[in-house]
C-alpha cells in the first residue's frame, strides 16, 4: 500500500526490499509445505485441460524478469508438433519448469539458458513431453549430482555462498515429475 503513495526514492527502495523479502519468505514456506505434503503422501495432482503454449509464454516472462540485468540470453526451443491443449496438472508442471530455469539462471553469470520442449505421441490420447534445460553456468561436480535431489541439500556452500535457496526445489520437482509418470535427471 505504501508503494502506491507519494514517497521518495530511498523509501521506495526500502519498501521494495521488504516486498521482495516477503515474497522470498512465502516461497520458502510454500516449499516446506510442499515437501511435507509429498513426504506425508498427501500431495495430489489436479488435472485439467490447459494450453501448454500459454503456460510456456508465462514461464518465459517470469524467467526473463528473474534474469534482470544479467547478460544471459533466454532461449526456448519448442517442438512444432507440441499439441496446444494437454490434460494434466499445469500448475505443478509450471512449478517444475520454473524451478529448473530459476536454478539455471541462479548459477549462470553470462551466456544463455535454453529450454527445449519435445513431444512424442504415444497413442491417440497420450503425449510424452520432454523438458530439457541447458545453460552456460558453473556446472556441478560429478560426485554432487546425486545430492541435487535430496531435501535441504545445497551443494558447495563455500563456492555458492550468498546464493539464495533452501535446497528444496529440486527435491520437490523430482517428486512431482515422478507423480506425473516421469523422471528428472541431470548431466553436468
């Protein structure tokens, strides 16, 4: 409410910091709630018809905002055979893709972050989607790859000091992908 009033630049900056911190805390709380629901077996997918291309456009906008001033080019390579309308949990799919792209942006200082989306028609009613994120980021030690999907695990704390996160995003994403009949994997 204060941000909509007549305030000076210093006050606006302080209020923007409070707003950003508030959003970060809500995200952490939501991650903790999600991992708790998953571990308790209470997480359920809510499936409906959704427009995948609209979802991808929204994701592109969100990630572009996340990139901000970083010299990173965001590229989306979408399969032309991707059906426009699909049936599934669009909210959880978006959560996973945003998480993967956010991690790529977080650990990439310059270069690009690219999302590939391909579709394979399994039968007349089933499409297998493959989402792949590639970036020019710092990479991960081979010994640490397995730990990526552990809850509350953050890799190389010394090298990544100051990088935000709880270490829950990939654990949640991996579980959600499994609930959707898929598998999350990584190569570095």
